[in-house]
């Protein structure tokens, strides 16, 4: 799927959702780092573990948020790290999002939950993510297609970020399979996901894609397919993605469009009492590096 | 992917996990109905709504379980219907599974959560499903490939049921795309998922697939690919799948291998005080119909 096979642009300019505008407002300030709140309980510094599990996680998260709020493009808690603590974890997730939205309403919260079921059931997941947690966006699997995802896509005020080329080593098992596409030639499955999402899923301007920094060539192909649609780019920290290539290949024609996530590399940069200051330092460092590459 | 393109059987007979043996024990009793505990709070009969939300959901579920335990192959709570009630819903899910496993340890519980993330993160989801909820099996998305799903697949004592051809109207958007497969010809994506899972994912004999009853031809293709691997078949109730075709095309060479789910058609068969008796009646009716078709 080279540039010559790029799908036609939609007739009118794509609409802009509230979620997109929130991102654009942050990008205009030079902010591109999504702070991944993958707050695995076992890794939270011991000195914080005084009260209940809920309090421990909440205190950890809110200190990270307070220390990084002027540098973070977005916060992205991954639901798995809360679910593994059961009801206490879910409670801490809800309280964290509530705290962030009250204190810093200008910063979007992306619930990284990678959900997707049939339509009737997705109503429940949309309610959980958008109404119970109060997130501004959610990540979803593409496998069931657009029709099933309408309960997410129809929430015009919310973002829906679709897995396209994931950052894991075995991502290619299905995502790289070459599929026939009568409209513009053979393409890997992840390219079809990008093309369908761009052509057909984004009626409300509220859709984005996930492409791992660990696959810069695939990222380049997806960017050529989707214009200036937001791309969530995980994998630059502990997973070893090349930041310079990710930025070069991931930025849109306005040198923005990227949500570059780092989780463990920021929130667990120090296990000591300076953990929040260390998180700020790493967020600043990553922001500076991104902006250097972005404007090179 | 006709029978002539069937992938070669693994050299040795596939191993049998504890989860498989539990299913086989129920199948040997003529039990094929998976009771879907999609206990949407708004649909729980009003007369049950006296105490807390947790109590309401727990009372509803446990009365259904007590009324159907000798007829149910398995119980399948769908996580979305609990998550939409927040912390209370998760608590009710955990308590329901605990009740069922203590009282009826012979009946497997399948947590229909449709999870899948990168490996490190899937550890959290596996902990939630298998250790916090205490489920015997979980449903997962295939999109990230086998490598990412190892935290589920490596739990030899637990079942992992992979989405293959889902029951929703728009399932074909990606699942029907024709992909190149050098080892045995062109096949739709769902056929590649079935083939890879059968050939490579089932080292511990603990894997199954989801294929909707709403697509009987696709079900036939998958069954020809996967031998006697368990197939979870949703879509026979409210979604309108043809039961006779589903059984004919879904059964394995021993006339079993099927986990035929009905949710709304059983648990909300009556909104009155007889709701549990009505659930039993519908479970019995569906069991009888399946056995008639199965042995025809």
C-alpha cells in the first residue's frame, strides 16, 4: 500500500469532534506525550502503601497527574492494571479519572480498554468507559467491524481509537496478512483497517488509530492512508521503539496528529519518594525529544 | 476453504485440558446449552429490586443458576453488562461466580470479556478473569496474535475461546476478507484464525473458538478446520440464528463439541415472579431441540 494506492480523500473535509479539538489544543502547545497510567499495584513505591489499596493507587496516580499536567497531552490508564486489583482497582480508576477531569478538564483521558463486542453489548462498555469512568476516549478492537462499534462511534463527543498495527512482537500474525481489496489493490490487513476507518468510520471526526512505534514502516503506510487522523503510538519506552523514526513517520502534514505514549518509562522512572518529580522529568525529556524530531 | 484444503492434523492427538474435560463431562450428559448471564440491570424484574444493586444482580443470577444447574453445560456472564453498573456490577459478577463455583463446581464458567492486549498487559486481564472472578475460561480477540495471548494460553487449567466468526450483522467487514496463505490456498480471515488456532495455539488443549449461529456456512467451514475443538456458538436466541443448521454444521464427529449460548431468550423469558422457572423451561426446551437435531 504505497502512496500511489492511497484511498481517495472524503469529498468534504472531515468533521472535527470535541475530542479532536481537545487534542489539537494540546498539540498547539507542543504537547505530544500521553502519560500511560499503567499503575500496576506491585510497582507502586512501598512508602505510598499506607491506607487502602484504593487510596494507594489513587495517591500514586494523582501525584503523577499533578506533577505532569502542564506537560501531558493526555492520560491513558490501561484498564487491565486496575481490573487485576478487582473492585478496588476499578474504584481507584474511577476516582483517578474524576480527579483529573475536575482539576484539569482540558486534558483528555483515554481509557485503554481494547473492548469490542456485538452492538447490543457494546452499549454496556460505552457506558462503563464514557459515563462511569468518564473517559474522553476508548481504544477498541476492529475485528467485529464498524456495525458492531456504533455504540462507541455514535458518541460524537467521545474519541474512539481503533487498533490497527499493534506494538507487540507477534502483531503480524494476522495484521500483516495480505488481503484482496478490489478498490485499490492488495494490502496487509492493518492497511485495510486504516483505509476502512478513514473512508467510512469517521463520520463524526472522533476516530483515531493505534500503531506501535516498534513498526515505523507500517506507521508510515498508515499515516499516508489516513491524512491527519490522530494516531496513538505506544511502544517508545520499555518496548524499545525508535522515537525519531516514529515521529518522522507518524506526524501529519501539520507536524502533529500524534499521541505518543510512554507508561512504565514515566510513571516508574523512580521507585523512591521522588517518583512524581522523576515522572515530570521523563515527560519533559520525551516532549523535548519529540519536538526536536518533529520540527527537524 | 473447503474440506480439501483442510490443514493437516497435528502429529499427535491434541492434549485435553481440565477445561475440555469439564465440558466433555457435561456433553456426555446431553448438556449443550450455555446460559448467558447477560444480566442487564434495567431488565431485572422489578420485584427483585429491594436491597442494593449488588444484591439485586446477585439474587437474580443465583436464582437462575439454582433453577438451571442440572441443565446448563456452562454459564457465561458477559462482562459488559456488569461493567456498565460500575464497581457494584463487578462486585456482583465476582459474587455470582463464587456462588456458582462453590455450589456447582462441575459447571464451567466462561467469562465473556473479549479481552486482548500486549503480553505484559494481558497478565492483568488473566488475573482478573481467572483469579479475581474465578472463571474457568475467557473469550479473547485474535487481532494481536498468539504471542500476545500467552498469559491466557499458558494457563493450562483454564480455557481460552478465540473470536473467529462473530454473530453480528457486520462481522464480515474484516473477517470475510480473503487472505493469502501459502500453506493451503486462499481463505477468508476467519478461516486463517481457525487454522492458526488449531495448528499452533492449542498446545495445552485448552483453546476453543467463537462462531455465530447466524452464519451456518462459516460454522461448517470452521468445524471442518478444527476437528473436535470446542466451538462456542452464540446467536440462536434473540439474534435469530437457525438452531437446526447450527447444530448440523457445528457438531464434531462425536456429535458434541458445541457450547450453544442463549442469553436473553433464557434469563429474560419472563419478567414476572416465575422468571427462574421460565429460565429453566427455556433451557430444557433448547436442550431438547439441540439433542433432537444433534442425533438426527
